C-alpha cells in the first residue's frame, strides 16, 4: 500500500465488492462511516472515565456557637472553656498533662499525658490518653516547652508537607471531593468547600457530612481563639468536642506544630479554620487489661492544607 493510507485501502476493498456503486459515492460514504467510528471510540473512552463522586444531598449543619474563654494563661498552665468542656493544660517542659472535663455533667472526659525526650537535637514526644493508646512523634522543637505559644511557632519558616502543583492563579477551580463541592485557586488560600454553593457565612461554625469525612468550619471568631491557644491544648479540645479521640488528635497536632506549620497559616481567606476528620469504633488488642478494648479510632485528619492521618488513602483535595 505504498503511497496509500489505510482509509484508501478500505475504500478500495469496499468498492471492489460493490462495483455497481459509484467510487465517488463510496468515498464520501466511507469518510462518514470512519468519522462515526472515530466518534464512537472517543465517546467510549470518555464513558470509561469515572466521574468524581458527588453528593448533592450533603447538608450544611449550622452549629450553635459554643462559648470560648481563656481563664488562666501562664507559661506553665492554661485553662480555658471550649463549649461545654474545660481544658486544663499543665507542663514543666518534660511532662505535660491535659485534663478534659465536661462542665455540664461535671464528669472527666479524658486525661492526656505527654512526655518530651531530647534526642540528637530533636524531641521525641509521646502522647498517651486514658485508654492507653500511644502516639509518638519526633519534632525539631519541644512543643510542651513552658511558655511556647503560637507567636513563636509562626515566626519560623513554614514547611509545606504537600507537593506543590502548578495552578493558574487567575482562575478558580470548582470540583467534587469526598462528595462535597470544593473550590481552589485564585484568592483561595487552600482548598475547601465552596462558601457560596453551601451558603456558609464566615461568622458561622458549620459542619458538612461528606461520603467519608466530616467537613468542619470554625467561625472567624472561634478560629481567632484557636490560634491564640497553644497547639497541644487545642488538640485536646478539638478531639474531645468533635471527634471523641482527643489523644490521637493531640498527637497529630503536635506533629503538625513540630513541622512549624501552626498559626495564621491555617486560616483561609476569610480568617476561618477548616478541619476534616473521621473516626469509628473498633475492637483493638492491648497488652494491658482488659485486653480487647472497643474504642474510637481516628481514621482521617486534615487541618487546613495538611493531611495528618489518612487510613482511607484519600487523595488530597
């Protein structure tokens, strides 16, 4: 078929089989048929690509604005109110204790213990809650050092733990992630649910239930309070109030702060903080009585643009 294309050869074969049909007519007809075949292949390829999971029925739940109040703020102790919880944080730099108490029922919710050991110019921090679960993190700074506050953390360079991507910063991208409608790009500090799509106001604290995760938005007032409070005490408050796994979230937030990513870097373009989490109750074996325990287990945690726990292997939004 030197000098001829595959299409010309097909036309020649068909014209030989049906000599009574004019060659010019067959060329036109075959061009149409081949064109339709190519369109069919293109459509088939597009149909094979799965569309992003969407959940148009995801509802925004506007949460009652819980109270926050800083009662004690010294280098070695912080006591504050976070909703119906009282958080009492004490540290001497080597050991820290966080007591979490329900002010409505007067019951102790949890006690979180943190130890810090200096090893080769780094610090090994071990977090343990009342269930006996341990979370160990190696950080370049001692997160439980007396007097350590957000100002000291945000004065250090930010370490971005996610690979950078090329984005056209003159446009915004809208897409579905975890069944929730997201936005990123121009004027958006980090990806989060679309304010306009869900009617979220910056002064409201809301939650959106996705396919797997809870998408939690703190109001700008509550976000400002969160930035004011130290990272370890904050982790206990979030874990006890929203996720029921304070020890795990303390451990994750200690790791985040150890990466020097704490502070105003966590706020979005409206001065609000977004958190994504998921937890479930599971049986686990422990080498301490009572052996098998049925307890909540943290499965996913993302704060702002930092994914700290991802047992679901979800891609970053």
